[in-house]
C-alpha cells in the first residue's frame, strides 16, 4: 500500500491455486484466477485487500468450468505448460464495467483450445466456456499459450500460438481475435506472425516458456512472445528470441518477418495468408513519414521571337 516500498508477510490463498493471474476491479475488489493440475479452475475474491490497516481475507470462491484441463508436457512444449490461466477485469466504466474474464488453453482429449468464460455479477457465477479459436475442431491441433487483455474502452483482445496450418501439427503461428461485446462474440481469427518450430532452441531445449502476454489500449494491443525465427549458423538450428508485435482491430495486424540466416540490407516482410502487411515507410524522429521529393524538370527554351515594328500613327 506504499508503492512497493514495503511488503507484508505472505499469506495463504484458499485452495492453493496455481498457474494463475490476478486483477483489481474499479471498486477495489481483488480477484485471483487459478487452478490445479486437473480440470479445477477458481475465481477467488478479496474485498479488503486494498485496506492497509488489515490483513487481506478471502470471502468468495467460485468454481469455473473452462471446458477441459490444463496440459503440462504437450507435444508443442514438452518441458512446460500449454498455457496458464489468465484473469482480467473490465474497468471501462461502460456497460461491461467490472465484468471478470478468464481464458485458458485446455484439452478435452488431444490438442488444446483457447476457452473463455465471463462473470457479470462480481465473480459469483461464470458463463459456460466459449471457444475463441474458430478453426474446425481437431484433436491433433494445438491452440496454446492463450491470453487476454482488456482495453480502457472495454474491448477484449486475445492472442495465442496456433498449429492449425502446420502439416506436422507442431509448427505454430501467433493468432489474434477480439470482442467488443464483453466476450459474447469474437472476431474472425487472424494470423499475426509467420510459422516457427517451437521445439528448436540453442543449444537445445524442451521448453519455450509457459505463457505470452498482451497489454491492450483503445486502439490495439502490444504483444510479447517467444519464437524461433532467427537461424544460428554456429549451432545449425534456430534459436529462441523474444518478439514484439502490435495487433489492432482496424488496419490489420503486422506479420512478423522471417529472419534470414544472412542479413540483408532491406528485410522483406512476408504476409501470412490471412493478414495484410503494413506498407514500409521512412519515419522521421517526429513520427511523420518522409515523402520523397519530386525532381523539378529543367525548363526548355525555344528561339527568341523577333520584335514587331510599331506602326506609325495615322494623320
């Protein structure tokens, strides 16, 4: 309660939730989303965590159906999770204010799907789970590392890694979808990166992490994620790096460029099948694109006209 200068002694949270996140409603209530190693998911509330004079207590525990179980050690991430549990609260002040949203990449038997549930009554109850990834159901495909961000205007953004386009069911792309009605409906999914092999790393690894993240504003979202676009000639394979991409409902997302083993002067952005690449412009320090000046043509001159004699005045 003093800006992080001091911290209280840690306290236990009911049900000992794992792999979760937390957020705060506009009225100060704290909500924690978490689960355990099977299909149990909870939303846990503290109504006094914002009060510096008391030790926080937890006064509401709600069990949530997310449509499956978390996965550890899946094909796409053998040494880690296929995703954590993400909870976010709407603080837009509009019709969806204080809605609570949860997203998790879960399996109901082979592969995973990005599932979403919401509460409109302060976490007392949650909706039935909704599947955000819109490709045909296929137990061989992985939709993993699902996460969400809520913009100040109430829009919900979701991104995840997705193997729907991979013949080997492993190579993955970053995908994006958004909702403007509190998660009732979701936009068509859009690929916002090229494909990469999550099993590669330098010198060798079996885990590319446990999650990715997005921070949303009124016009889009900023995403940080790990991928293996960069080829390392010394190791003979691609290496893990952290990448950034900006996604937006308007104008289309910008695909991540594929990094060539040999750097070139001008990298070429390869658009995905469903995303439109943003044109490249030269930007000045003020952020204004610099237009290329047009060359002024050299004037051409003809022969000098002869002067006409002035007629004599009439008498």
